[in-house]
C-alpha cells in the first residue's frame, strides 16, 4: 500500500490507475479510524479496483470552541486499519498542503438542508465540509466515493454538492456500523468516560422508540418527537440538542408522515456531542425500518 502526502502525487497516482483501466473508490475520513470506516473501505474494495483513503482533519468544518485541537490523530493505526480493510493507498496531507494560500475560495451549499439540524447547531460546518470534499473530488477525478449514513445530513449535502457542481463522482451511502448495544461507531466515542459510554446508547433507543410510533401507524411528527424525547430524558448525562423526523431527501418534515423518512437525534454528554439516525419507510400501507 502506498502512503502519499502531496496533492500532485495523489492525483497523478489515481490518473495512472484510470489510464490502466482500473476503477477508483474514494473513502474520505478525518482519521481516528474504527470499524465503521473499515466497512466503507471494504465496500469500496469489493466494488472498485483501487481504493484511496484520505486522512485529513479539516479545520474549516470546526467552529469556535469545538474540538479541532483535541480531535484524535492516530495516523499509524489508521494506515494499518485501512490496509487490512483493502485500501490501495492512503493520502494524508498537511493543512498547509491542502490550503496552500489560505481559503480565499470556499464552497457553500445554499439550501434548506444546511440551515437545520447540524447546520443550525454548528454554523459554517457544512461550508467547511463542502469545501474540503469538493477539493478531494477534484483531486481524485472520476470515482465512487463512500460515506457512512451515520452523518446523514452530511451525506445529503455532499450528494447535492456533487450533483450541482457536476463532479464525475458517484456518492455511495453505506449503513451505520454499531456496537452490540446499538451505539453508532464514531471517532468521538473515544472521548466518553465509562459512565458516559454506558449512557450513550440511549440515542439509538430513542430512535427505535420514534420508529415504533411510525411503524404502529403514527403519522404525526410531534408524536414521534415526543417518543424520542421521552427516552432521551431517561439518561441524566444526556442533554438533547434535537430529535426530529424528516423526509430523507429534503430534510423537511412532511405532514402527514409518509414515504422515506429519517429520524435524527443529537445530544451532548459531558465529554462529547453525538449524533445518530434511523430510516423508516412508509408507502401504500407498508412499513420498513432501516437499522
């Protein structure tokens, strides 16, 4: 497996692979890789000839007072996991390499989907995400890019950005990987104390409670929110940020609830802010839950 650190080397390596007739899969990450990232690499390796994993803690998507400096940086372990999962190369640039002359040009997704949920709680976050992903897509070229559904709003924003800017990149969403108790795997789980870790699966339990309301025939978003909030309230260490049910494509709340829906929650614990989501489909009297 190759380790690359410059944009020029990264782009040249992938151009050469395509010229040789090989397909390229891209797995963008901020490092601190876990089995959830590993599942993305494995999916990419199963569907593409070459898999490029990027490891870059992007300062543009961190707001004031967020955990940019504390964010875990574990490059050696990341490289090992990526290689074991089937990566062909790892691109790990410095901030100076990615933003050589600062950030005079940025990308903004001017859409209702960025004004709500994470966009409302973390102003400017999605501009930072869109900017770095656009740069990575431009460097990579024609490819398939793999993102986890745990960051569901981010996935929606990236898909819209790729479509609007006509990148030759197919954005592939992959299922959330969970621990046995339901907690979605996340790099920020490393911040949790033992007590916080024991409380954190309440996010998934809340989502399941909301989904059960829909699956039982409930079509009122307020009732679904109330069910989720009631479960979140059972853990004193958890301070809810939001608990909502929205249309999976638009992130708006339909009335009555129908079609492909996403339940999303965010909550703060003393050491970390966590997010999670769950899909529910309602169509022609049929119901389905995506866990």
